[in-house]
C-alpha cells in the first residue's frame, strides 16, 4: 500500500499551492538518471540510504566511513546510518527520505532514527515483490519515461526502451581510452580490432549504430573543469592514439590530444545520428580520498563555458543540453543559452540541486531566456523512489516562481502560468529528446 503521490508539503502561498497541486498531478519525464532498468526500484532500505547524499552527509558530521562499508550486511549499514540522521534532518536530502518513507512505505513516525529505523527497514523489504514493486513505484510516481546512463558496452537488452530510454555515456571513451580495459571492452562490444585512429572511429560508429537501433535519444559526458574542447587535428592524434592502444606510457600532451580527438569525434557522431550531446561540466574527482564512496568529488570554480565556444559554433545542428556543477555558474549558462541557439540550460545538478540555488537559477532563466529553451529538471536518481520527491521539490520551487514572476508580477492567469510550467517540465524535454536535429536558423 502506498499513499498518494501528492502526499507532500505544498507551498504556503495560496496561488503557488494551486499551481503546485496541478503540477503534482502531471506525469514525470526524466531526461537523466542512473537507474538500473533490470532492478529499478529499491529492494531494501539500504539501497535508499546508500545513496551518496546520505553517506557523505553523515560522514561529514563525524560518522566513520567504515560504518557503512561494503562488507557489512544491508540492515547493519542502515542501523549505523540511522544513528547520524538526526544530525542532517535540516537538509533537503532528509526531506526526500521522509517523503519516500511516507509515500512508498506508509511510515507514520515524524522522524527516522535508531528507534524507528527497524520498523521502516521491515516495511521497505521488497525482495519478494521484485518486478511488481518496480511497477507499483512507477505507477505511484506517474512516470512517463526515464533516461538511463549506459556504458558504451552495455548490451541494451532486457527492458522496455520506450520507458527506460538508453543514453550513451561516454566518459570512459573520452577520459580513459589509455586504460587497457577500455580498449578491450571496445573491441569485445563492437567486433572491431581497434589498432589505430581509423579503426577507433569505426568502433565508435558501431557503438552509435547499436545505441540508435535500441532507441537511444541522447549522448552524455561528464567533463572535468580543465577540459578544453577544440577542433580535432587527426594527424596530431594518430601517434598518441596508437601509443594508448598499445598500452604505452603517455605524456600529458598526448593524453590531452586523445581526449580532445575522441570528444570531437563523439560530437561528429551526434551530428550524424541527430542526438543531443548532454554536457555535465565541472567535477574534479577524488578531491577527498578519505570520503565515503560517491562522496569524494567536488568542483573547481575556474571552469568557463568560454572554452566551449568553438564546439558550440562548429556543431550548429547539435543540441547541447548543459549542466554546470558550481552553483555560481548559473549566470554564465544563462548568457550562453541566450546567445547560442543550440545551447540549453538543463536541470540543476548535484551540488546545485539545492532549493536556494534552484530558485535563483530558475528565476533568472524564466526572466531571461525564451521559454522553448528551458529544460526544467532531471532526477539524477539511482533508484525509482527518489524521482518523485526530487521532482516534487522542483515542482514546489517552480510553482512559487510562477506565482511570483508570472501571476503577481505580470498579471498572468493561473492557467497561463501553468502553460509555461508544462513547457518547462514536459513539452521541451519531450521535444528536445525526440526530434533532435537542429537546422541552422530553425526554431529551437
């Protein structure tokens, strides 16, 4: 048994509440997640509490990392983490947890702590329900489509690709081509004997063909702040690529040449296969090596979209939905989306996925950008249960922003404000990730 998907805290303002009540009844189109389509919903509470937000926040308050180590059984990890939840109950991430507990597990207590964790753990056990539980969470959340994060060698088999939409994640190809395992995976998954730059292009083309045949609607990559995309120079890349494939040691300039060449090649294939190229810009990996899994990466504020100008100019027919990690990068993203027809601000990612930052960025985007360019939100979720509370958080902020900016400031009717909300939440994501090629001079 589950409670209503609208069982969340609505805005206090009556106009915003009216808007939110309508928004909360709409389906969810989620253009970026890390859901496993073979096991999309959580089978136990450990799979919820293991989300890096909870382990890293608890660790930041003093919890030793080994209290949630992988060698422990799931129930023990949950009991250990519950000892620290009181320290983070002011955070928005904790509010997601409470909404999951109440909506999907009919949890009636007002907090999750060592005294109540056992009851919640028992309620959340879903191993016996299996795929039926996946269907229940999908239905209760009113999900329409969820975009996945698929490695380049994912066989893409065993699920409904209209519901769980494949998305080619290319980090390993761009950033780890020099690692022997990457080349071995590339050869196995494509059947191409990759030996040089020319055969590398053939192999990557095979990957795009396979993904397109399985209904993939996007390509994506997460890039470090020091990455500078520039037009590839194949002659310059021939030797570094060959040396990487032969597992030879590389100089820093050779690493850079490989990264640049492969990235540019991916953009060329996105143009050929008419796929948007999602750029997630900014993370620096392993800044805090002693952290818990998933809680070691941060960002570098020196990143700038100026370094991407050649990419945006050259690939005028490719749509680039862009997410920036640093919360203070929002104004630059607005400016580039303002000028470039093929650049779109997408969602509110990771460290920027906090209501205060979302509200400021959303207000600026609505004030400054054409409404047809606004890609409202994505969950970045690892389990289905997180999609609803995350989207409800965004819906509340969207309702409050529409009430203030459109209804009160501009005198719009509630219906007109809702039309804008639908464009942001549903119409644009459906369109951008459906019909993907952008003709120069055409409407976005």
